[in-house]
C-alpha cells in the first residue's frame, strides 16, 4: 500500500502548487474570510474540492462488483458519473485505475479479472468524455485486499476498482 | 553454487554384484491403492577416512528421510539392529536383517579429504531375496553438496525398488510470503524439494507472482510489478540477474511458462480488458498471438513433447480447461464437471493434467487424463491452488491458504493417488511452487 500513499501525497503537493498561481485572488479572499470568522476551525472544512483528497473522500474513488463480474452496477455508474465530472473540472490530473478481486479465485485468473474491472471503469469514464490518455489501468488481482476476513462482507469490499488521482499532466 | 557441485559430481559403477542386478520380490507398485510401507534399514554410512563419520551419519539420515517422506517406506530404527555395518565390503548378515523384518537394507561409505571433497558409495540389498538390488554406485562431489549426493543415493534406491524415476535431487522455486493479508510482502525463493537450503532470488520491494522453472532448471520465469505494472521477466538462477521480456503498450503481461525446448515462452497479454495467450521467441523477440477469443485465456502449460498447450479460458462463461495445438488454432474443451477449473499443468509423463477446481465454495487439487476423462480430486480445503509436478510425475506440490484474517499460505505435497498429503517446510509463508526437473 505504500506506493499508493506516496502517490496521493505527491499529488496533494502538486495541487497546492497549482492553485497558488491561477487562483491567487480566490486564495486571498479565502484567507481573509477565515481571519474574519475565527470561530470556524479551518480543519473542519475538509479538503478543497479540487484536491485528490476531496475526490477520494467526497466524490468516491471506488466502485464495487458482483462475484466474478466486471459489469458496472447502477450505483457504480453513479459514482463514475461523479468521477467523470470531477476529472472534467480538474483537467490537470491523471488517474490510475486499479482493478482488484477477492480471494475466491486462482491467482492468474484474478489478475485478468481485475484487469477487466479496471478496464470497465476506464471505458465508462472515456464514454463520459475523459481523455483516454489521462487514464491508466492496472490489476492487482487478489494481491491487495483492503478487508481481510474470509466472508462475503469483506469479499464485497475487495471486489473493487479504485481510481487513484495522481500528478497533473504538466508535471 | 549448485552448478559447481553438479559439475564436480559424477557417478561410476563400483562393481557388478554377483548374479547381476536382480528385480527380486522387493518391488513397490506405486500405482496401487493402499500400500503398506516397506520397512528398510539405513545404518550410518561407514567412514572410510578420518573425519568422514559426521557425513556418514548425515547422509544416511537424508536418504532415510527422503524414502520415508514418500509414504512408501518405513525406517527401522538403529536400536533394533542386531548387526552393525562397520565395513562397506563385508558380506551382509541377511539373517540379522530378516530377523528385524528389514525388507531393504541400504549400506554406504563416505570418504573425505582435507580439500572439501566428498565421495559417497552405496549398495541396496533385497534382504529376503538375499541379494543386491542393482549394482553399487559411487558419487563424487564436495562436502558443500552433501545433501544433493544424499538425494542422488535416495533417488537410486527409490528407482530400483519402484521402477519409477526419482525426484529427490530437485528444487522448488516459490513465492515467499511475509506479513498480514492486507500488507503481504512477496519475494522469490528457491529451495531443495524438501525445504532445505532456502535462498532468495528477489527482494520484497516489488510484488512477484507465479515463478516457473526452465526445462533445464537454470532459469526462472515470473511476473513482477517492478515497473508498477505486471510484466513477465526471466531470471538466471546462477547469476541472479533478471530481465524484462515484454514491455509494450498492453495493460499487463503475466503467466509466463517455458516451452519444453526452453527457447520460447507462452504467456498472457492483457489489452484493455481482454486477456489472450501469446508466444514469445526468446532468441528473436518475435511474438505470435495464439488465442483470439474475447474471454480470459491464461495459465498455459505445454505438453512435454511441445506439441500442444493446455490452458484455462472463460469463453464458455466460466473458467474451464482447453487444449490447443502449440501454434494456436482450434481448442478442445476437456473439463466438464461441476464448478470452475483453472491452473492446468501437464504432467512430465504426458499422461495427466493437474488442475485447481473450485466447487461449492471449496478448492481442490485434482488430476484428469488429457482427454478430460477419469477426473480425480486429490485434496479439499478452503483454498488449494497452483499444482506443480515432481519430475517423475508421481507427486504434486501446491499452495494451501488458510481461512480468515490470520490466514497464511503454505506449501503441501500429495501423491497422484491422493495419499501422503503433507506440508513442505518453509521459513515463512509460501505460495506458487514450481518444481524443477531432476538435476
């Protein structure tokens, strides 16, 4: 999991650098507003909408799949609609889509299944107008579970495709 | 290290025993169902030079462990012996060995010199027939390679009594696993077939999966995430140097296996969401596409004669086994039972396909004939997967993962008859075993 954390951190640094230039005026307004209302704790405001943290926490970075399936569910498509909207607005960012499987399957088949899932997400985002060149896919098969119990409650969360926002196109 | 030992090792005939090699009544037919293990005695090999005694003890013990480990033999402890073997040349006191019901007697002698050279010789006796089983043999090597020499002795004994090829002088490459399920670190390990002499071929920085030995045991194919994306690599065991075989625009390449001639590799390549089989010529770098169905085609395995490839595909809707000509072309489905079938591996004897089967929430290792008939399941557990054949096609090793948050993976072996299921010791968790040819 370390490489993913490193990517997110890197992206956060880039996005801060990116906002200070074109949005300098907005930033100043925000700062003065904060000073004028000291009762509001800045930490409680959450990540700014143009950050990868916001994408991850508020837009929703993952969609889940049924057993041995790579078909997007209605709920999955709704999340991907929001992802596509965010990516359209924040056009400096690229993304890696990770496909995963639960442990109920052989290793190499699950690698291919994870690739199908990440590709289903990519194709959906492309159909919503996101450029193919901004999206890469990778599969981890059953190698990177986030939940470790051997029950459907955990398996359901592991059968996922996660959109990881990373550095801007110009970086 | 091992290649040096191999180069130094040679076998020569000691003598042809009186009455020639005989196949007396001492014979195990290992295709039979339930077998009563054959009792044998293996006294410490006689030291013929000063300082060789320690090697004599250790070598006799490894020989005995190899034989007992097959489930076909039972060792008679030294405390039961009536006779002691103090000279390799002296006549055998058959009556004393008969009295303790030792059906086979293995005697040996060792010589060492100050330069680390080791000579091992042995004889096998069919006690009840009152004669030698085959001729005496001698191996010369170094003390560093003492275990290999012991395995060679055990292979010869096994072969003479069963009529089958041996498998003890072989190695296994595998994935060594450490850490919990959600932070598992994997690296390639290599060890003797019995878990001794573990060495590591990669570190844990990049995820590695599913290594496979070359037909000569000198190289290993595997899948690595070194670039951040799965790519197939080949590693030279002697130099521990590796190179990436494929780094095109595709999503990933994985599941590489050598052709029997070692000159080409069949593997899976994923483009978009579609996974197909390709062949890569190692000399020219040229690739040939072998399948073009829209499904997942992976886990290929060549027939020992190189003419056909068995693989898994979900083109029918679920994972099933198919066989096609090695150059691609029409594939015949061979698995038709309930459940899903994956990871087919062709037996080195050519007669059987080993596979992983998922059915009703359980995993099995099984075998079937090449035409799909006579399916037999050898194991059952929460998660068994990834069979690999011993060089003689009589034993299968695989990985078993235990259930739940604390689940870990270990290697197990089982006879092709389904008997003698046992764990193979490894220092940490282990998965994805691949058995080498006989060295």
